[in-house]
C-alpha cells in the first residue's frame, strides 16, 4: 500500500519561492521545474525508503531525495504510512531548517 505524501507549509513556500525565482528568467521553465520537484516528492509514495538519512540530522525518520541540485527533505512516519515533505532546498544553500512537530 502506498504512503500518503503531504507538503508542509514550509515546503509549499519553498516551491513558490523556487518557481518565482526561476520565472524571472523563464516563466514556462519555472512552472515545469516546480512540477518536476513535486512529482519527485510524490514518487516517494511507493518507495519511501529510497531517500537517504539527512547527514546533518542523523535521524532515521528525516530523509532526503536529491533531484538535480535540490534536496527534497521529508519526514517518514511509518506508523501512519505518511510522508511529510518538509523542505525543497537548493543543495548550495546549506543545511535546511526543519521545524519539529
């Protein structure tokens, strides 16, 4: 059974910022890239363990999937079969800030 994938408030904000920034140069490409990142995140529904543990946190439940030069950071909640996408972050921007629930 597939996991449910949800975007946190910070992840939704990240996507908007990424698309807005890219759209300064190419609006069509910006929307296409935003969809690409969201589709990568949704692909975790079938293979939630595909991402690696985020090295900076060392917590088995906080993982990341690398998509081009972006880190898709997610929290795996196996007991609820839930994947919460926490951040979309360019790899060059350093460690992503994660809010604990």
